[in-house]
């Protein structure tokens, strides 16, 4: 009489499953960030207050920021998963916890960012806006952290692989990361809403995330 046996996944099988999960996290994070960015209201007005009020009035404000929050959280998980599975090789390992921490702060900033629309009435009537103030202060730090760390990790991954695909993706991440990193400091410190045109360049980081996910899936 024969007895049934249970197949135990090999180490190679486990590694493929782990890389696939990491790839899906990168791609999903990038897609959600891109979708949230596309839905983000486009402000109007000559002053920063007027610009903010015009965006707060948009029904797209909650959904766009929920999508970006979800995308940022998934990206944090992707960086941590990439470190656990050594998805990019040993030379990239030491960079990943710092990048994950930067993006985790970016995710935390998106909570008051999302809720800042609740201060619209107070802003319009020149009253205290505590949630909006927290958002703006946190964004001064979060914007540069996310943008610069995204650009750096893209370059580090490229230097570890030296492929044409990672070079192209790094180009998107560097341009998008550097320009979006400058957006919040320029807007908040100058009060000039004209600099908000730099925020959409964060799409370059979304392209890197999606492209990196696809690249890992095809390995």
C-alpha cells in the first residue's frame, strides 16, 4: 500500500515566491501613487491660502490622498521585503532600512495631509488651522526625505546591476525625486503657489516603483 507524501517547497521555490511578493508590492505601490497623483486636485489662486482652499473644495481630495497613502505604505513594505529577500543583492541591503524609514515618515505625513481639508473653514476665516499647520511642517521634512531617498535608492540599485533597464528607471527616479523633493520647501517657505507645479514630478518615483516591480517579476 502506498502512502501519500506532502511536497515541501525547495529553497529556490521559496525565494521565487518571496521575490514575486516583493515585486507585487513595488508595482502596486507605484500604481497607487500614480493614481493618487493623477486624481490630486489642481489648485488655483494667487496666494497659498487661496490655492489650498481651491483644492480642499474638490471632491477628489480624500480619494487622491487615500490612494497615495496606500501606495506609500505598500512602498515601505516593498523596501522592507526587498531587504529580507535580498532582492537587489548585498550591495543594496544597507540602504533599504533608511529608505523605508524615510518613506514611512512620508506615509505618516499623508495622514494630516488628508485631514487638512477639515481646516478649510478656519483657513477661509483666518482662524487657527492646527491640522493644516502640522501637515505643512511635516511636509517640509517628508517631501525631501521621500524624494531624495527615492532618487538615491534608484541609483544604488542601478550601480548594483548595471543594466539599461535600471539606468532608464533611475533617470525617472532622479528627475522626479529631486524636483518633488524641492516642491514642499519652496512652496511652504516662499508662500508662492507657483512652485506647486513641482509636486507632480513625483510620478517619476512611481514609474521607478512600477518598473522595478516588473523587472523583479521577470527575473
